[in-house]
C-alpha cells in the first residue's frame, strides 16, 4: 500500500472482475466499491453484511489476509526471503498481497491492483 493514499484493486476470478474496491488502509475505511453480478455468493458472504448489500471493511480485510501466507506457516520467513526477496521482519501481510496477488493453488481468485497490466495467466500458480 502507499502510506495514507487510497488503494484501488479488484478481486478477480481468472480474468473476470468480481469486486472493485477503493479503500484507505491507514485510516481503516472503504471509500468506494462495486460488487459485480459475477461475484459468487460465498465471496459475498465473506466480505458483505448479512443482506449482501454492503461491503464490510473488517470482513474485507479478514478475507484479504486469508489470501496471504499465514504467520503460522512453516518456513514462512524463508519463503518471504527467498521467493519474494523481502525481509520477513519488515514485511506486512499487505505488502505480501501486493507481491503475490493473493494467488492460491486451491482456487483461481486473486487481487489485481489499479494500474497493473496483468492477466491471470501472468500470476497463476504453475506446476
């Protein structure tokens, strides 16, 4: 993230937009969002209120955190240092998200940040 600036990103499934988000992490608030009809119900239930109409900041942050390497992961520091080239002592989950895009081997959801000219094929896990 860029300090106190607003951050814009899109939650993606492959190359399909699911949710556009503009938020300010430093101040802990959502600025703007759009949930597209393509967004699956289970993601709506993770990030929206009970009526699935309003994105909830805390729920969104929790979902985003779940897309990064968890603190309790074995060899987490080694992975951060060797794979991402970052210092694990000074790397937040949010920094990891901007590097790994929240990509997972378990599904095809990911985070695309504003201004990035990338597609799912560029960041997906390849075997």
